[in-house]
């Protein structure tokens, strides 16, 4: 799978509304057949920073995502709400779902 984490620094005046601003893009991406997950989190230390954790089945699914109309629309509509270009980590990993964190295993959780 392709595993991507991206940090978005949002303009302070837009930070509280970011989930609404990105809602159409988020919903359309989650509906893609090759999208495994597409989840936003807000930083506990910086309320203007959102972290996007996303994964796609394979290279073909990742390519379909960046070639989609909703991706092109996001390229037009999201940057005006940002203070800088998002930073990204993009890797291919040999798995298709989350692994368990054995070091913090919950007793009785199979």
C-alpha cells in the first residue's frame, strides 16, 4: 500500500473551519475504490496544524487519486486557506492495513 502523512498549516482564521473546508475533498477521496483510509487530526500543540493520514491500495489507486477531479478541485480551493505548502511523507509499505503495536498490547485483545 501507499502510506502518506501530510502536515497542513492552516491560516488561523480558517483553522476551526478546516474540517468543513476540506469536507468535500475528504468525502470524495474516501469514496475512491482504492482508498484504504483518509483521516484528519488536529495538532494538540498547534491549533493551526492538521495532519492527514491516508493510504491507498497500490500505485494504481494512488495515481487515480491524484488524477481525480476532486483532487484537481482541492488543488484550487485548499491552498488559499494555508500559510505554507503542506509537508509530506510518502512511502510504499508491504501491508494492507494497520499492524498491532505489540509494545502496548491490551491484555485479552486478540
